[in-house]
C-alpha cells in the first residue's frame, strides 16, 4: 500500500512538471512555424509507466523515434530551446543541423531568431544552403576544408 501511494504521488509530481514544459514546447514550435502540437505520454494503455514524447499531426501521434531525421532535429532544437528558456543565465546551445533540409533549417532559424536573445547558439552543418535570414543578427562562419 505504501509503495502504491508513493508511486501515485511521484506520478502526480512528474505530470505537474511535464505539463508546463509541453505547453512551453508548443510555444517554441509555434515560433518555429511548426503547427503540430507536442505531447508527452507517461503511461501506456495498459497502465504501465512509459515515457514517449513527440507531436501530433493530422494522422495522429508521432513519437520522436518515428520522425524523419530532419523532423527529429527540429523537434530536438525546439525542446532544447524550451529547457534553455526555463533555466537562468546564458547557455551555450549546439545544434547539429546536418539532417535538416532547407525548409526545416529555415524554421529553426526563425524560431531561434524570435526566441533567443541571450544564449550562445552554434548551428553546425555541412549544407551549402545553410544561411541565416538577412538582418537577423546571426554571424556566419564558413570553414572551407
């Protein structure tokens, strides 16, 4: 009985912590121009504890592991920025953007430009089309190897 009570209390607090993170993630995804709604599942249909995070599109829930490489990087960037915004101080953020196609890379730059005002963000990619928007305050460094 005590174990069940502890489990219930623990699950309640995890849900209370996750809800505002998912709400903030929705705002970050929106700022990136992504219209899918994020979700987080902590229990499967059999009642077994689990952890699944992703977004919902017109076909239903898409967990991160089922997203394309570019979508997963976009989602990961939004999640990273969500956690960064919820903590104090300047944070360095490194984004490996190589799997992003031009459209998703532009969405990442859009969201980072709109939401990031103090963190140090490094976006690393080998893509020749990886240029931030004009007049966005981004500095581009090209290493020609």
